[in-house]
């Protein structure tokens, strides 16, 4: 798999999650390097390699604790209590072993190897603990480490053990605070991502509720009348009354009217009105964090042209949500003597240009649009552009009865304002965006 394509195929929240985790893990990559640089001048080469291997194993343990701790913070895993206890026990044993192995500083050195080992152990464990448990636990572990360092310096007859202790405390505040702030930002990012999906799901639910309410109002009333009329006709037929035929004819008439009303309701949902689709595209893209700008107005276009362009906007909006990480989208309507052109351009193209062009050529939605527009004598072009942008252009001939009210080259004044009362979101487009 292409790493670049894999990276861009993930959501913004997922990419931010990977970035935060990578920054955490990178801190522990430095642990063996610090051991080599700090201890190599004071111990032999053999001991340096042993300590480096031990530091690498301890760093891997801390990375595992950080990984599970971050997953727990964002609600994907339980708190790793057992792993916390194991890492804490390893930290205590390693610190005790260092103090036993290097009880005294080297000749001419203010402190010994045990001091550096203890400092690195406390920093690494407190930072990892801050991702897997509340901050007060990391603070308690850091306090114990500071006390241990003070006692070790005092046991080594250091003239002033306070500065190293204060330095360790300062480092703990900086490192733990940095980890917790990064973790908080990660939680906020995932919460925003969940809120966006909930908002889109609520829009789908509202649209389904509206559709069911319309069907109930049309079909429910008609079926109730049909049931009453048919029962009345049956009673009249049993009594040999001629009115039974009239009642059944009335049932037939009501059924025909109800069928026409039902077709009108369903047809209203199947028809792509340009104004409704533009308002829905603005609302839907805004809910996904995409800035949408519409230039021009198609209110005075012929109804067939508006219908075709409505389908173009609906399909293009769905493609922006499903196949890009766009941050901005511009929809432009231009007219001239020969016809009218709708252009929809967005950034955030995920795949390389060749793959995007192939997908644009082979996509069922764009193929269907091209066929629909070709039936009306128009043309459709879609493909990537430099700078990671994608442009879809639909052109239709403009009939004599059309009187467009936008300039051929739109000026800033032609930028439409956001709809004062946004139209209902297109159900098909919302459901496709969630798939």
C-alpha cells in the first residue's frame, strides 16, 4: 500500500491521533541515546552496552503503557492497571539496582551513574503514567522520585543535593504538562469528530421522520377512508342496495387520488431542485467542517436545467465528502449566449492525480451524470488540477426562455449569502457521506 495514500485516506482525527502518539513514542527513542551519552564516559564499554539494552527494553515497556493509556483516554480500552503496576515495579527495581551497582560517584565527578539512571527512570515513568492515569498519580510518582534523588545525593555526601532535586522537579512539570496538554487536545479532536458524525446522523433521522410524516398524512388518511367506504359497500351489498356500486366507485376514485398524491410526494423527493440542493450542499459541507461558497444564482433557469444541475450538485457534494479531505469548496454558475456552466471545485484530493482521474472516469455516479447531461445536449468534465484540487464542470445549452440574472463573469457581489432558512438536507447525499 502506498503510505501517502494510506495517510490521506484516514480522517483528520485519526491523523492527529497518530501524530500525538508518534510524538510520545519519539521521546522514548531518546532514552537509550541518553544512556549512551551520559554513562559511556563513566563506565566501561561492556557496561554501557548492557545498560543500553536494559534502557531499550524499559523504553519499550513505557511505550506500551503510553499506547494503552492513550487508547484508554479516548475511550477505546480499559485503564491498564496491571501494566501500570508492572512498569512501576520495574522502575523501582531498576532504580534500586542502579544504586547498588553504582553507590558512589566516579573520581572527580559531582555525582555517579546511579543519579542519571534514577533521573531518567523517574522522568520516563511519570510521563508514561500521565497518559494512563490521572495527573495526581504521575505527580505522586514524580515526588517519590525527587525524594529518592535527594536521599541518594545526600548519601553520596553531595555538598548541596537540592539543585539536582529542583532540576528533576522542573523537568517533571514540563514533561508531564506537555503530555497532558497533548492528550487533552487529542480528546477534543476525537470528540469533535464524533459530534460531526452524530450531527449527520441526526440530519438523516430528521429527514426520515419528515418523509414518514408526509407518507402518513397522505396514505394514512386515504387508507382510513378506503377502509370505511369498503366496509359500507360490503354492508350495502349484503342488503342488496344499489348504493354499494356507488360506494365502490367512490373507493376507486379515492384510491386513484391517493396514488396521485403518493406519486407527488415521492416525486418531490426524487426531484433534484437546484436551489434546494445548493442550500443542502452548504449545510452538509458546513457540518463536515468544509467552507462552501456559491457564486451565481440559478433561480431563473428553465426547470429542466435546474433539475439536471441539482443532480450534479448532489452527486458532486457526495463525492467531496467521500473521496476528499476538503477544507473549501466553490460552486460557480456562469452563463453566456451559448449556454450555462456549473463548476464545482474543491481541495483536499486524497489519491495521486492518476488514480483520481481513473476514479473520476470509472465512478458510477459521474457516469450516470454524464449520461443524463448528454441526453440534454450538454457535457460533463471532471478531473484533478494542480495543487491537490479537483474540478467538476457541467455545461448545458441555455434555452431562449431562460433569463439568467447573474453576470457572465461573477463579481464579488455575486457571492450568495448563506441561506436564512436552510432547506432540508438531501437524504441520499447524507447517507452516502456516512457510508
